[in-house]
């Protein structure tokens, strides 16, 4: 069983930065693709970014390209989301997700992820 715990959310002014962390426990972290999703109030949860098991492949939703950077440190069973140039529309609960096993390629759909964290709130004020 994989458990994911996000941290690093908070309140920040527009233009500011935050770094989200996701600590994983359980097997197979280093062989699992990871992703970040977010859910704004009144909206569906949406894909933000993903990274392959080895960390060489990354993918971003268009609205965060050039502002967000996903990375991982398998030795620490952790994945990160560096968020720069934050905008009020980035306000959401951010979730970390794991595919739970080795599957090649990038996953952007929620049903491609088996395990989810509890989420961390990011609020960007204008």
C-alpha cells in the first residue's frame, strides 16, 4: 500500500512562489510515474504535471508551462512541484498521485493513477 503526503501549500501573493512536496511511503516509488493534479472551488480536478519513474520525462498542462517545474528524488521517495509566477487562478487544492507500478510513458488522466494524497491548499491573492 502506497501512502502519499503533500506539504508546502499556503497563501502567497500573485507573482510569488511555492514549492510543494509529496513524500511517499510503501513499495515501488522509484518505478512509478508520479503526477500533480489540482481542484479549484466549484471545478473538476484537473491535471497539472507528470513525471516518469526515472525522472527524465516531464509534461505540463498548458497554463502552467514555463512557470511550474516538476522533479523527483527517488532516494527520498519524494516528488516536488516548484511553482513560480503564481496567479490567482492557480488557487486550488493540489494533489499528488502515484501510478503505483511501472508503466512507461506519461500519464495525464486521473484514472491512470492508483494512489492519491490528501491534498494541500494553495491560495494566491491578487
